[in-house]
């Protein structure tokens, strides 16, 4: 009985904590709007969409990379474009953090968009809003769902290397670690599963998933064998493998892969490994529309994580450095 009461108390505290985070996210994003630039830069979205379409047409993998930039930005001190800041002699950014170093891509696409927007509407569109729009357009370009992007964020003048190292989920994460990481940002377990579905696009370096191939038991044997040919136990660190069987199409095949023990990352397969998220994975595997809806809703919520509003930030003229 005491153990039951203790478990209930812990669950109540976690639920209350998540509720408080959700309230904080909503209250801090109250000034964001889909029409924020309607008079100051009415054509900014077409500039972004054209640039994303061109980049993804040239290299489909870029769509996943641009989506990942937004995620890695928002999970570290909120959606403030801190992930875009370069190191200088007097400033340490987030690009050399473990989850980002030699991993994040797409900075040049953001630079191109920013340059074009500065010509059109100088000092108006923030880098953090560019990241939010780019994430949506990347998913749409690869056949995924759209959502209403809210705008009005400002850019940070600082970065947080330590938070980048600690706040982003590891590809070796357990299910409990994943749930905790996403809960700390105000997401429910189902929202965490939906957002993990972003791994239906893109590719990953051998060094990131090698341990799964040679250490995990919950992996399809033929799948592991085929991957080992491209990712040996030593060497080939930069060899790429797709996150699912259709890495250039934003679909729900990722979840079907998990059911068949073909998750590329250890953290992916943790979502379907006899735990509390198995049922949600099955739902998304059987119903692409449900996954698309839940993913889009979760992306809107992610874009609201601790945005800088008004005088709390700046609009950088160069996304790589502060004004």
C-alpha cells in the first residue's frame, strides 16, 4: 500500500511538473502569430520556401538536416537560434557540443535565406523564425504534413554549450531517458513518440549506430548483417545509412521498421521493445494520417518552447553572429 501511494505521489508530481511546463510554454508564446510579418515583410515565406525546395531538390537528405536544426535549437534554452552562432575568440557556441559536432548541417541554407531576406526586409525576420519555417517547409517538401508556423521570435545573443551537451537525447538513450528528456520540455509520451517519427527521413553516420549493430539483441539479424557490411566494427565512421527504408519520403515507414526490429538507432528501437510506447508505435505504423496529425501538432508545440519576445532578443543581420 505504501509503495502504491509512493508511486501515485511520484506520478502526480510528474504530471504537475509537465502541466506547469506546458503552461509556461503557452504563456511565453502568447505574442507569437502566423501574421507577425504581414506588413513588415509580407513575402518572406515565399523566399524561405523557394530556398528550401531548391536545397532539398539538390540533396534530399538536406530536408532532414534542416528539420534537425530546429529541433536542436529549441531543446537548448528554447527556440532562439543559438544553435546557429559560430565560435569566436571570445564566444563559445553550441556547434561543438557532442550531439552537434560534425553532425549538424544546413547552415549554408540558412545563410542564403537570411541574405535574401536582409535584401528584401532589412533587420526584420529573425533567424529563429527562419528555422521554424524551414523545418515545416522541409517536411512538406518531402511529402509530410504542414502546420501553421507561429512567428515573432527574437534571436539570442548567447549560447549554452553545457545545455547542448545535456538537453539533447542521445542515440543510445533508454526509453525512460527519452521520456524524461521530452517531459522536461513539456511533451507527453505520445508527443515524444510522434516527434521521434522525424527519423522517417534522413541518414546517419556509422559511428552513431555502430554499437547497436554489434551489441544489441533486439535487432533483426538480416538487417544487422546488411548494415555491418557498410559499418564495420572499426573504420568507416562517416559511412551513411538511412534511418528507414524510404529516407527521402516523410511517411510512417519508420514505425513499421520498429515493429520489425529494424530501428537504426538504439533509441529508436527503445520505442518498441516491450515498453509503454509499443501501442503508440503500432497506431502510427497502421495509420499514417494519425501520425501526420500528431507530428504536426507536436511541431507547433515545439516552436513555442521559451521563445524570446520583443526586447528580450534581437534580429540578427547575420545568423552566425550577434549584431
